[in-house]
C-alpha cells in the first residue's frame, strides 16, 4: 500500500493511507518522527525515533461500512461494498439507507435513483409512501416506470402510474405524458394492458381507445367504442378488418347491438361473413393463390346470427335472400325462419300491390321443391298470419282435402266450398256429405236449389240432415224439394218402364223372326230389303272384292242380274274345293249356308 510520509520538525510526521481504487483516504494521523515503515505479514509496522513500534491493522468490511454510514459517506460505502463483492441484499440495504439519507436532505431526485436500485428486493410500498405527496408525482412516476420496466409491477402499481400520468397531463407544462407512455415500444414497459385500459378509460377515454387499438385488444376497443363513444359504424369497420375467426366471434357477441343501431351496415357485414369472408385490409391476391393453391372459402353458419334480426324482419329477409341467391345450402330451421319473416312483413304491409307481390314470393318459396322447410311448422305460421294462399297450398300438397273444406266452411265461403267439392270430390267423396251436414248445421235456411241442381244425395239423406241440424226449416220450405224429387223419380221410373217395354217388344220380334228362319222359307222383296242387304253384304265383303262387285251388277235382286257372273269369283275359284259357289260343292254343311 503506498505511503506518504511528511516530516515536520516541530510536530512529528503525518501519515496518510489512501485507497486508490475507491479514491478516498483510509487513514490519516500525526506521529512522532518516524524512523522506518515496515510492511510484513499483511500489515504495516512503524518505528519512530524513540524505537517505539506501531502496528496499523485494516478493519473488516462491516466495520468500514459502519464507520462510513456514521459519516454519511454512502457513496463511498457503496463503492467499497461493490469492490469487495458485497452480496446483493447488503447492497440493497446500503441503497435504501442512502435513499433515506437523501430524502432527509431533500434530494428527492437522488433518492429516487437509489430507490430504483432496490427494485426486486425492497417492498415498493416503502418507497411509494414517501412520494405520495402531489409535489413528488414526477419522482414517483420515475420509480413506477422503472418498476414496470423491470417486471415487478402489480395491477395497483399500473393503476397508480396511469393516475400519475393523468395528473401530469393536467399540470402546467406537462403534456402528452400518458400518450408517450402508450406509444412506447413493446418491451420498454411491462404492465397489464387490460388494467391500463381500465384505468385510462376512467380519466382519458381517448388514450384508452388508443391503447386498446395499439395492442389489438379487440374486446376493449369494441367495448369502448360502443359503450363510451357510441360509434357503431366504426365498430363495423373495425370488425371487417379482423380475421375470420375474430370477426365471427365478435359479431356473435356484439351483433345484436350493431344490428339494432346500424342495421344496414351490420347486414352487409353478415352477408359477407356468411358467404365468402375476406378482411377489408386483405390483399387482392392471397398467399394461397400466389402459391398456386385454391383460395379457401370461409363462411359462417347463418343460424348463429338469425336471432340478431328478431326485431328487424325486413333485414332478415334481405340477409337470407342474399344467401339463397349466392347458392348457399340452408338448413330447415333457416328456411322456416325466412318463411315466418316473409309472412311477418306481409302482414304489416299496407300497400296492396306490395302485399300481393310479397304474397306471390312467399307462395313461390312454398312451391319450390329445393326449399327444405318444415311443412307442419309452415302451416302453423300461415294460420298465425291468416295467409290463405299458403294454407290452401299446404293442405292440397299434403292431400288434406277435408281440411281444405273445413277452412272454406269456417270462412262461410259457399262458393269455395262447392269448388272444393267439385275439384276433390272424385278423390274423396265424403266431402259432399261433410259439406251437406255443415250447410244444415251452420245455415238456418239452406238452399234447396243447389241440392236439386247437383243431385248428389238421396232425398232421405237430405231430409235426415235437415231434420237433425240447426236449420229452421219447415215442411212447407222443403215441400217443393220433395215434390220435385218425387216427380223426377216418377219420370225416371216411367222412362225406365218404357225402355224396358220396347226392349221386350224388340226381343219378341227377334224371336219370331228366328223361328220363321228356322221353320220355313222367307220371301225377301227387293224393293224393301235390297238396300239393307247390300249394306250388310258390303260390310262383310273384303276390300279385295270391292272392285269386282262394283264392275258387275252388284244387286242380285235386280232383273238384269246375271247369276253366272259371280262377283266374288275368281279365275281359280273352280279349283277351290271350299268355295260354296262351285257347282260341285256338296261336302259343306248346308246349315252353314243361310240361303239353303
């Protein structure tokens, strides 16, 4: 260790020991005149002129530090502790004592620097309590920033830091502190983003929105825009830039509010989401297409969003019609919903032309074989909205003719009842009976003219029905009907009797004629029978003989008829043994010849 010895003739010598590495005086004292200084066995030995020996022994580190603390030489103590590889806990204790010392002196900036060095070891609340005064907010902010940067901050620390930023923004000469904090690069400060947004939302909503957007906290951004700023269109634009999974998720959560406040924009987004979704900020040519692969079509399930339109049937109809036009295969519940809202809109329309147009569209949907809807549910919905065309179509399509008749009966539509019976009566004859009983049950004065005109029932059935129904009918009221029926029956009986008598007379004549033919010869007069016989012969003459008959005298009963000229003969007839006109034909059974 270097020595500096100064000799003073009157007061002795001054001996000083320096620590060059730490740059401070370790020992300084006046001694009698020194004759020699010896360094041996790790110590100093000083011999004065009186031959007295002095031993200088170095104190241990803890004694040195204690001595330095008493002299408030904390900076020196820190240098010595570091040079002696002092443990971290010991150093933290020195930093803490040094910070306390500086606080007592009023040097808060220096104190904060020392307290920052204690982060991770010293409880932050110890430091925070010293700087809670509003005049020390800047120093507290510095400490909290360091606390976040080193990753030792809690939710409370983040809340406190953001509150400090807010107060600094409100102080004179302090602007944009919070904005600078938000725009810091990731990694500069480690803190809970959700807590930061929550704190900023209370004092600085704009900064909270900025923070959420920067860190892609979609939940917070959408929530802030809807609840704090009511900027629903901005939310739609924001969701339209998200990837498919996020857009689908947030439309399920916030779709109800968006459809209620911005129905048109929300419907357009849902159309795209359920057909072929691509974010608005996506490149025109996707990576799949660049690599030569087919572009993947992303589409959501429409059933997940139908409930969003419960209070807006027109937008739901627009949404589902777009899906159908794009060729999307929809499920049965979706078609059921479309039909239900068709009828809901139809029932609320006042313009007759628009109402008829929508009715035709609804009926066309019911008649489309590719639309897989629940017919039972469709029938219920049609009844709920009194959609006559749909009810009748569904009944007819399911062959529920009885229901069609009952429907017309319930509407007291006699013409439609008759039309139904005439149209479907051949398939289900009981329709007429049901119509009759309904007529006498629900009508006080049923019309007898219709029964006379149609002649569908026996008079007994009609009278039984009228007698057991609610109709106020007297015998005088149906007298004309009964008289007419009896007259018709008598007329019909007379006609049948006359026809039967004529048939009998003709039968007797035929029998007599047959007996005459069997028993004797019948003289046939030419003038009376020639035309009829000719006609009968012509009926049985083959076409091949027609020319021959026409060339010769065709009537064998005329005077100039030549019997040698057989109109049915041929040059080879004589060779035909089965020809009845041959002179030698004797083998044939004469009973087969009607002229024998």
